[in-house]
């Protein structure tokens, strides 16, 4: 009986892997089991071990560093599909177990994986618009490697990193080369994200609804808003309150400038109407910068197939941002949206096995479209 079971299983696997849809389905299932907490991770049973290589390449302002994950000693190791990933602001480090697991799992699924690291956005709660330009350079570097198929290169990102990859993918230098995009937890419009954070409300399907933004979101916006102030003393004072979370005496705030008062009111929270009014008093350079880092400004220039995932109850970026992005992109091209409950913002989270299984099916269907590129 045991011999018969092994024989049947072997025949099933051979038949499954002899077709493109079968190989794609198997690799998708193995990938999902690797990134979700299912108790067993069989991907390593069927694939070789990826190598992680640190690379240094030229970018707009000097040199940059990235990690590349790929399987080398295996048939078909040349001319593989590839994906450039950007983890975004305040991201986990190179040695984070989930980062290593993601890079390795995608490499085992057949991709060359390049994870772009930003020394500026790795700083505390910092957003660097210059990383959009650097992503273009990183994509061009990846496309030039002889072990990559230049016709099958995509981009992926998380949170702010997801929105940055969407903007970079619309750049005229690469937009015709980007085959697919996978954005996890992106914002659609940076201005609207700020207004939702300030008003402690989000744009729901039936209008506005209460929203309690995560402290990380408030700190990221605080860092950007405080930089608009000209007085370094006021900068340090507001950093102390909103970044360091230290209480200060009210008399210390009595003499601050009108602009510092605007920043304070936005970060402390106010009505949506007041937040909109205060936003218009912010420096033009800041408002222009928010527009430049918003996918909403580039939706008509994207040519890639776009796939978007979002945690329905995301406290850092409202899932409504992804829904608005999907609605805008549906007018122009191919887009898929998956809303999950088993993610803690952008990381898979635990829960009851039945709930994980149900959400795993959603993740499988979402990732199947990406795995087709590698198989």
C-alpha cells in the first residue's frame, strides 16, 4: 500500500510539473506555504538553495547597495524572470528573518530577486523622494545582468516602498520594460494620506469613517512636516513632542511661529475640513513634493500589469487608498486587487488555522499571476 501511494504521488507530481499551469500552480502553492505560518514549509524539498549576493552599482548620486537572491547551479539559471523589491521607509534590515525568507522563497520559485536598500529611508521615520530615481537605476542594473531575461522583469514594494515603485515604474526610461508590479499596502495620494491621518478618519466605501492611525504613520508625517520649519529650535521642539513622544510645558509652545502652530495642529489631530485648510498654508515646495511621490500623479503613465494587496484593517495606510488606486487604474489597464485579513500591515500574521487557510487561498490566487512570469 505504501509503495502504491508513493507511486501515485510521483506520477501526480510528474504530470503536474509537465505543464506550464501545473508548474506555476506548484510553485505558487510552495511559495504561499513558505511565507504564511502554516507549520510546514515544503518549498525547500523541491528546489535548490538560493545564494544571496551583495552587489554595488551606480545610481544617480553615487553608489548603492543591494542584495540579490538567485539559484545558480540549476538548469535554466540563465535568463530568469526577475523582480526588484523595495521595502520602503523604516524597513526591516538585511538580516531580518522575514526579509531573508521572502528573498529566498521568490528565488526558489524561479525569480532573480534584487532587494534595494536605502540608507536614507532606513533612518528613523524618513521618506526620501530621491529613492524613486534610484529605483530606476536599480531596475536598469538588474535588466543588464546576463542571468536575467529583460522581457520578464517586474517590481514590488511594501507601504511607502510600494508607492515609490509605482511612481518609478511610470518613468519614461523604464516604463516599457516593467512587465508587472506587485504593490503591498501602498498609498494612492500622499496628500490624502496626510489628511486622513490628521483627521483620524479614512475614506471608506460609504464615505468617511473613524480611523486610528498607527503611531509610525504619525511619526513619518511628523518627520516630513517638521522639516518644513525654518527655525531649528522649533524643529527640535516639535521633534521632541511628535517623534520622541516627550511632553513639554505649554509655555514652551506659546511663542512658536504660525507655521509651527500649523504643523502642531495637523499632527495633534483636527477635523478634515480644518486639515484641508491648514494643508494649503504649508510651503509650496512641500505640497509639490507630496504630489511628486503620489501614484495618483502617474496613473496614466503606467504600462505594467499591476497587482495590489492590502490588509483590510491596516492601521498604517488605509486600505481605501488601494481601492482608489485600483479604481483609477481600471480605466487604463490590467489590474488585480486582493484584500487580506492575515497581514499585519505588510507582514503575514498568525491566527486560527482555518482563517489562515482561507486567506491563503486569496494569496495563492494573487501570487499565481506573478508566478506565471517565472514559469
